[in-house]
């Protein structure tokens, strides 16, 4: 699919949009986007969502089998998030349709962050299942609105370029979440012998990100275009 697309596909140009003439020009445009301080700062702040989110696949299974039930069906439990999204995404989107994109993203980050407190307060298999449902609600609240927001930030003709950068927080969150989750499990589990307290730290990271989102909104007014856009 990549080869066919690379050889034969030509991006259609709409009236008033700037066509990208070559691969070299597209790469050069990437550096233009990286010079957009306001946009890059937003991506870095929103990476906190994925630091919180990735703990579902990194820390939660190890916590479950190491400190709750070594025989627990971790794989089955991890499907709860996906199942919740499949069944409730349309409903959540409908209920949050009147919330502007940026507040919806912040709200989703808050909900997902608070989801881990269920496991912190009552560490059990059922609590993990409940945490994953709430985590999915936060994910559903912010996900579509996040990409909507990114697309609106992009100047004409560069929507695809900006949408590509929308995946950067996913990568940043993943590379931070792994070492962080391992450290928290070792420190709170093996050193302090209070493993459930690690989820307070995860929640604090997410809520800090939400607070920074609010500050970002007040300072940069993301509904307005920046000079380098």
C-alpha cells in the first residue's frame, strides 16, 4: 500500500490551498511546524494524557498480577477499554457535542486521570475493571475533539502535516510511561510495600497536565491563529 500510494497518488489541491511540490518541501514544512512554539508546547502538555493512558498496558497488568491476583485474566480485563469505546463512543460524543474542543480535551484528561484513584483507594480486580471503564470515558471525551482541534489549527494546505504531528504526544507519552511505570511499581511496591499509592502519582501527573492545559488556554487563546500559522 505504501509503494502504490508513494508512486501513484497525488494530493488533490483545493482552490486557495498551497500545494506541496516535493518530498523535500514536505520535510522542510515539518521544521516549519516545529518552529511553531505554541503548537509544540500544546503537544508537549497534552502528552500527559498518554502518560496516564499507557499505564493501562504497562503498569496495570503488572500491578494486577503482582499485588492483587497472580491468576487474574489480565488480557480479558484490558479489553474493557476497547469494548467501552465500541459501545459508548457515539453516546459520549453526542452528550459532549456542545462542549468546545479545547475544554473537552481538558475534561477528558481530568476524567482519565481520576480513573486510577479507584484502583488506589480499593485495589482489586473489580476496581481495575471500573478504572478502565472511567479511563475509556475520558478517552472518548477527548479523542475526536483532539483531532478536530489539531485540524483547525492547521493553515490551508497543511492539515495533513499537522495531523501527522498529532501522533507525537502518543509517542512521547509511551516513552515516558514505560520507565515511569516501572519505577513507580518498584518504588511503591518493593521499597515502600504500598503499591496502590503509585496510582496517586499517576493521577497527579494527569491533573498537572490538565492544569497546564487551563493555563495554556488563558495565555495563548488557542482559538486564535498564531503569527507563524
